[in-house]
């Protein structure tokens, strides 16, 4: 099974926290799923979850959208490292207009 959740860029810009919570909810569906990728198409972004064994699922994950401070390689690398040190996995990046955004996942073990 595959589950695709779609947000418009405006949904994320308007309330990034609510969009993250919607991904949290998608990961808690009846069948265990794990986030496997994102796909920006026009002004829509598809977020893909695939069925997986229960012990590998994202049901306890917290998904967080974050606008990155710049498009500079060194600055983005520093943010990704900082997020990792804080217990977050980087799941992907995408552009909304000229701004670079990241999607991060934090598991309770990393809290």
C-alpha cells in the first residue's frame, strides 16, 4: 500500500506546523507506514508513505517543516547538521518561491 498526502505551497506557508501535524496523522493510519519521499509538482507537493513492518513505521514520528535560512551550501549544511544533532532526520528539501524549505522527522528515541 502507498499513501500520498498532498499540500499546496500555500498550505505550508500559511501554517507549517499544521501541515507537519497532518503528516503525523497520516503516519498513524491503520496500517503501519514509513515516509519514503516527497515530490514537488508545480505548486503542489506530494508526500509519500509506504506500508512497512510495524516495528519500522513512523507512527511515533513528529514531522516538522522549516524554512532554511538561505540557499548557500555551507549554511544549509550547517542547518542540517544542527538538526541532526538535535535528533531530527532530514527527509528532503523543496523550494517555495525562492525559499528553500526542509522536511524533518524526529522520533521519540531522539527526544
